[in-house]
C-alpha cells in the first residue's frame, strides 16, 4: 500500500494555493484555468483553509456582494482535514469518506507538501487492483 508521500511523488507536488485576502473571483479563475476543483488557502505559508467550487456554489448566495468583492477567507472552509505523509492510501480514502471531503492536504510538520484528491486515490486503487489481477492471471497460466 502506497503512502501519501509516494502518491504525491507519482503525481507531482505542485501546490496550487491562494491567499485569504484574494478575491473569490481570482480563486475561481485560477481553478477554471488549471481545471481543478479546489485551492489551498495559505497565509504566510501556513495552511489556513481550502476553497472549493462547492464552497463557492453553496456560500456565495449568503453574501450580498459580487465574487470580485468577496474575499477568499469569507467563503473558505476552515479547520481543514489533512494527513501526514506516512498515511496510507487506504487510510486517506477512509478519512475522506468519513469527513466527506474531496481534497486532502498532506502536511509534514507545519509544511504543506501537496494535495491528494479523491481522483488520485481512486486512480491508485484501480492501478493496484490491475496489478493484482495481472499477477493472479500470470500465476494461473504458469
């Protein structure tokens, strides 16, 4: 079973983030341009939240301002669920299911080293299952 660190090494460790005082418009534009569903919110390099398309869709209507006027900190999810790099893919999947989140920052000490999405974990699970099937087929045929 791979760890969160190994999964990040396989996908690349680019961390896409935005500051809490940026506008929601800028956050949504970045997500659209990069074809991603969430951005980490980093304040002076430390994880302070996450903003997702879901946050935007659900919380925008509680505001009496436009996305160009709303700051990221007004819509972001605070108290972000995150994992250490040693956590296994299965543990990450279970945590995401339990907490109903789709993005899981990986934090080493206080430093964010990457983000795993539910898609990353599903892709890894499928890859592992294919490998096991191939090994079983090889065993059967030899």
